[in-house]
């Protein structure tokens, strides 16, 4: 049976840990989006060296478990950098996410009709301006649902940070279970909190999708 | 005058343009006529600077043709889909080769939209326009740059017969304004409506050329063009 008294009593701890999970997810998403967009731009550039380097990066990060990447950064790289467990997890999840986001945005960029790029060439528009004003806005709008899925996956992946002692939601749940031996009640409330976050995020993304539609935006200025 | 001298182009081992030479004087229309795959679109892309020829020369008034001398209206218009009608024109003027001040670019864009009947669509997006309106916008975006040469790749392929007459009229007006108009097409109905120089292309080479009025008066003197126009 689910012990509601236990849930109510330990809720403040769980909500605090939820805040840690959200900060971890937000930070990792920020790193993942910024780096992923940069990698996608480089991967669609004419430079063969850049394309090959990024392919190796994404192959390694997508081909190995995130847990190993977190542990690798925490135990090996952190020997020199001396970051806290939170920062190690944030960096590891962010880097992992950048590999996936770069592939999503690359697909978005490739979906833009090549004719628009040629039209810009005949008008003498530099690639940087074309990316900023035409390609990325269209690409991101196209891949927003896929980016939303990646954000939702990333929120759930933050639970892996518990393996190096980050006091996020899943870790807090494990501590309460160790004290009360009531795994069912704790995991139910932890799952409900994750579900609430992911449902809210899905809703926010749907709103963002309609806001970002260029038909819905006001007249832009250059 | 636009001069093309001994222009050749290969893709791998396949020769797509073979020793093309021709001249089109200012204020006139040159039509590269031919079936699909004869190299006319490649020729246009080389003139517009989108591709390079392997050998040969392109001259405008006896100087090497530069990309800023040429504008291109594409077969599928290639409008910037996330920019409004007016932004499609402003973007090229403000951020493109001319680097024009924003206020000046806006004024030019407004003037062009007024003059060519697209004023009421200024804040619409390209996917809200008809085929004819899209083509007009693609043309305005190009002429806003004030090129000496305007290339049209299959300008009537996406349009209905009524609009083809409009396009022909616009092309004539543009040439009368002093532009050098270069067209790649297989549309004989369009060619019949234009006072132009016809260059018939086959297998990457010009097989025959004729001034359209001469051809209309004496088609028997231009057997190759006659065969393409009336028997293809």
C-alpha cells in the first residue's frame, strides 16, 4: 500500500531535490542546445575536417552509455579539474545531449530547400546572415518536436547523476527508501513528480511551437 | 553587351556545355531553347555565378562579367519562406551585396511593391501567394539589386497559359528598360511571344541561332529551330 503520510512528510525533501534535477536539466539543455547548434552548423559547412571530427564526436557520445560518460568525467577528468559532482553530471549530460541535438538540427538544416541558399548566393548574402535569418529559424521550427523529445529524455536522464552522489530527485528517493524501506510509496511519488515535469514541458513546447511559427510572429526587423 | 566566348563545362566525363559562344546586346532578350538536359540551365547557372565553367570567357561590355552584374529568377522562385514579401526584398538589399541602409532598402522595397501591384501583400509570407505573385516577388527581389543582366530559368514552367502572356509582357518591358534578359526554356509558346534571339541548344552546344522576327518571317531558313518549335 502507498503510505501517503510518508509522502506528505518527505515531500519538502523531494521538492528540493526536484529543484536540483531541474537545474541539472536546464544547465545540460543549455550546453546541449548551444553546442549542438554550433556542431550542426559546422557539420553542414564545406569543411571536411570539421565534418569528420564532429562525426567522431557524435559517434562516441551516442554510442556509449551516458552513465559511463558521467562516471568517466567524475572519476577521470575530474582528477585534474576538481569540479563538484553536480557540475560533472551537468557537463556530461550536456555533452551527451549536444551529440543528439546536433543531429536533430543538422536534419532541420538539410530539410531547407537548397534553392533558398542559391538565391542568397546570387544576392551576395553572407552565409552567417543566411544562417541567422533564414536557415536556423526554419530548421529549428521544423525540428522543434524532436528537440522537445530530447528535452524530455534529458530530464529523465538526470536521474543517472545519482550514481556519482548528486542529490537530485532519484537520489533523494533512494535516501528515503534506505531510511523507511518503503520503496513503493517513494518510487510512486518520484515517478509522479517526473511525470508532472515532463507533461508540463510537453505543454510548454506545444505553446512554443505555435509561437515560433513564422506566420504567428510580428514583423521582424533586420 | 553580354558575350559568351568558347564556354565549356564537364561534369565528370560528361560534357554538358561544349564551346558555347554567343552575344546578347543590352536591351534585348536571348533565349536558350532546348529540351531538358541540353545544358541550358547549367549555362544560366554559370552566367549567374552559381557554377564555374571549365574554360571560356564571360564578358559584359568587354569586361569580365562579375556576379554583381547578374540577377537570377529561379524556376521555383526560391523565395525565403520565413520572411514576408517585403522582407524578401529588404534582406537582399540590406544584408546582401549592396549593404544598403535599412531605411533606404525599405523605401526601395515599398516603391517596387507599389509599382508591381504587390503592395497589399507586403506582410504576407511566400506560401500565401499565388504562382504568378511568387514569380513577381522573385523578379522584384532581383531587380532591386539593379543588375545589368537578369537570367530566368524556365520562367513559365510553373504558370498557367494566361500568366505566360503576362510574363512575356514583363520580359519585353524589362528588356526595353535596358536590361539584358537571358532565358533558358523549352516553352515554345513563350518564345513565340518574345522579340528575341533564339539559341537552339542540343547536347550542350548551340546548333542554330536566329532573330525571332527573321525566324517567324522565314522559318524555312532555320530548319533546326523550325523542327524544334513545330515538331517537338
